[in-house]
């Protein structure tokens, strides 16, 4: 399997090049040159596999055995999911049998957020690729290594740190705006004391931190000298890892009777950068009979696109909501979907065979490049009705306001206390997905079957929003955080912390922190 860029100037890249490269050199995103199809027989065979086994089967379709063998993929998957607390890795839990609504809990990894599913794998994969390159080096030879630099407003940082901690030949520097990430998230990051982990608290905003990271990557000399690498949500390996739970959940839903044979299954996905839901799109294109609800908060660029075909930045900038991991202006992974839509509906190349297919690929990239040029210069672009209709074959969408989000947490707390005796607490991001599902049930006639809402974080990570939502519950079962706070999160408060303070949001200060941090690790640059 080779990888190409959505913008068309790069093709024929290995999986390793796509993963270690992150962004393609032409500014596009890497996509596989074709999407492998899964047969009904394969689906039947896979339906009883454990999560890591299923992961290895799926990964093997996207990675040539000449690059990484199936056995090696199995080892990587097994190691990556051994850190999860639940035996099923991503279990399904019924919210309401009568309403046929469930949640797929993706938060049983080390940092209690769905990003662990991808970043646990990515960390092991990076290490594997580097160790292979370094295997034949003599003592004193320069080793291949990566310095991961990233900025976080909360969730991604801790998941990246837990994915990369202790990994050989990898150092990680995570910048966060001092005092502006939640206390739980701050503790999760700064209590990791591995020598290769460097937390940096910057006096400034998240945007300042992100600007500094951009400046570091734009500095060719610095980037090459320190072998800078990124683990952001556009990395192909992250999408790949996320495909697994759509299949796994589908099989679970069938086995448990949640979904009847021949009944369609709908997933509702709280969406920000379109990485999570894009993995569902790949699963669908591979042959899994599913549809996807794109659930957005007040940052609704995607909901507007699916309803109107207009993809345009909001003139108000990014809105701050109770679901901060979905607070985006544009969705970085959307370009991948745009490429497939362009190829399916806009491209007008006649004929059959390999040559015509290649011409269609090239044409689709030209369309995408033009759309993204318009996005940059005019703040948006519009696609035609056929393209909107094509997207609508797989995607539904709904937007959920801040107030609706909190009301949904409260409503399901009360309902689950009634229906199951014990209340269930949704995190604010998950509540966006649940509310979107409820809205579409009312709005549309083709949404009556089972819906699985992806639960992307444990509610204890977003305690302020949850406290607010549950301040006045109307049931006997009063809410107390002590009932739901995991011991692992509780224990963080007493742990030793390490964090570098940087008094000004200046790239040159961060460069110095990187230099000194690597020196402290004993790495000669
Ligand atoms: C990152 C994140 C999301 C959004 O996922 P995307 O892949 O960016 O769409 C939703 N919820 C939580 C808790 C997250 O951390």
C-alpha cells in the first residue's frame, strides 16, 4: 500500500514516510492510494476477534507486509492496548434500551480520553520505526531520533505524553498556556516524570503556544537539526488506529442483539478536527454498513457544510464552549473527506482501467487544491448539490448549543437513574453526540434504529461543566463527584510534578528549552 497527498504533488510514499512525515510536503494530507475492501467472509471471521487481534488485521490492510509484518503489527497492537483498564478496550454501554441509544466508551486508556486509542499505538509505532533504523548503528554513530514538539489546550497533550513516555530515541516537549488548562489536565501532564518528557508552561494563550510550534517547524535549520516531529490529529496512523473501534463496536452490537441483522447502524460522533469521524468514514468505505452523525458544538463549520455545501470559517472566530476539545475554526482532517467527495462527484474523467483511475486521482487533487486555496484567500468555498448529496449518503449532522449540552448531561443522569437505578454521567463532548442523535431521531425518518454515541472522555476530566450541569438534578440520586472520580485521577494530586516555566511566549525561549532539555537527557545534537 502506498500513500499520496490530497494535493497531488506527492505519491508513492511508504506507510513509514506518511507516518513520520505527518503533513505531506505539498501541504496536503496523506491518504492511502486505494481503500481496501472487506468481504462479508472477512467480516464474519473478524467478528469474534479480541480488540488487538482485530486491530492487527485492519492495520495489515493498510501496511505492506514488506514494511511491517503481520506478526509485528500484532505485537504493536497488543502492547498499545495493554495499557487500557477495560478488558474490551472500548466497551458499549446502553443508555436506554427503550430508546435504543448506547455509548461506546473510548476513554479507558491512560488519560481517560479517546485520543489514547490512537496515541498509544502511535508512540509504539514511532519507537518501532526508529529502533529498526538504529538497529545496525555502532556506538558513536548518530542515531535516528525524533523531537516531538506540540501545543495543547488540554486533552491532546496528556494523551501524547502518555503515548511517548519512556520511548527510546524520542523526546517530547508539550507547551501549554500556564493556568489555562483544567487542573486535572495540568496534573495529568506534569506528573509524568520520564526523562524524555518535557512540559512547558508558557505565559500566554493556547494560540500563542500554537504559533510558537508553527514557528519552530517553519525554521528549516532548527527543524532538521532537532529532527522535529508532530503527532497531531492529521497523522495517518492516528486515523488508522481509530478505524478499529467502529468495526469492533459493530460486532459487539450484533453479538449483544443491540442491532438486529440487516438493520443499519448509526454512530454519532462528537467532532472537532474530523479525525474520529473520518475513521468511521474509512470503515464505511471498506464495507461496514454504517452511517455517521457529525455532531458539532457551536463551532459548527461542519454542520453548515453537510447541510448547505458551504465550507466557510465563521466570522466570529472560535467560540469557547463546555466541550473545548471540539472548539475549532476549521477541521484539519476534513480535507481527506473533501478529496473523496471531489473524486466521486466533481471529477469528469471518462473510461476504465488503471490509467483512468490515476487521472481521476490527479483531477481530485486539483479540485481539492483549488478549494483550499479559496479557503485561504476567501475564507471558504462551496461545493455543488451533487457533492452535498453524496456526503449525505453517509453523513448526517446536527449542531448542539452550550445550554443543550449541559441539559443533556442532566437529562440522562435523571433518566438512567430511573431506568437502571444508577445514574450515568456523560462528559460534555459525549453529550453533544447524544443530543445530536436525539435531534436527528425527531428530524428524520431514517434514524429509528440503534444509535451508538462515541463517548470521547471520562466526565471527571471536565468537572466544572459536569458540576454545573448536575447542580439541580431532580432525582433522589444526588450527584457527587466522589462517586465517579477514578482513583487514578484522584491520586494525581499527591504526585510530584515537573514543569518548565517560560515567562514570555517567545519562540527563541522555547528553542532554548528544547536545547537544554535534550542536553539534560544526555543527547548530543
Ligand atoms: C479530540 C476530542 C474530540 C474531537 O475529535 P476530532 O477527531 O478532533 O473530531 C472530541 N472529544 C474529546 C474529548 C476530544 O479529546
